[in-house]
C-alpha cells in the first residue's frame, strides 16, 4: 500500500485518486481557516508558488475536529481561504483526521510518520505541548493528529518522509522541499 492507493474528494465532492499526483513531491496538511495557526496559509501559499512549477503540490484537507475551527461548508471554506489568504493550492472536502472516523489517508500518514513531540525549545512548541497535555490529554497521547496544520512531506515515489507538527512554520520545511526537487 502507498499514498497512491487512496482516493479523496474535491471540495465539490468529485473523487480524485492520489495516483494523479504520482511523481510529484507533496505536502499534505490538515487545515482550519478559523484557527490561530491559519496564518500558515500564507507560508504554504508561498511554498506552493515557489516550487509548484518544479513538481511540488500542497494538498489541504479542512478539518473541524479541533475546537470547531472549520465550521463552514466545503465551498465556503475554499472561497474564504482564497479571499483571505490567497490560497490557490487544492483544498479538498472537509474530513476527520483523527479517531475512529479518521479518513484512511490520515490513518496511513500517522502510521508511517509517528508523533515525535513538539519542539519545546520554542515558545510555540512549549505552549502547544502544555496546552494539549493540560486541556486535551487524549489528543496528546498516541500518534494521531494533534491539531490543525499538521504537515506530511511525501517524496515523488509516494513515501512519507517527514511529519511536521502544528508549530512548524512552512518556511522551516522549505529546505526539505527543495532537496526533493
């Protein structure tokens, strides 16, 4: 099994085989437009603009599982992200990314890239670590997605080569993206 064995749906509900992206480097991200980390849309868009023509794709998956920070419909989410953040990379149908009803794609991603913790040497990493352990210990435990804007880097062969937690800014992933292209 590989990343290319999964099917997802566009924001309008049209099925898309991930094999469509075979041969490209991918960054798969669970997003939420009302989250305080939504500022990362700008950094993600910049990565997309800088490397898309070289074979890089960002696939965004809106999710409402973390403090209900993505309450709108699929089309409303897409329009809001375009108008508020300039997003032009694909945003897919809103899905669940953790728990029993997690989309199989995200089950696969978390199995192949386990949670390594937050970088507690940074203020954001320490805050997120403490916040989850204090308020949401069930979310903190295990390898599931911890919060919005967890990012998975996939190479051109479909292998998961990196997991970057919420507090990792898109600019910090750029060297790894460049190394794949």
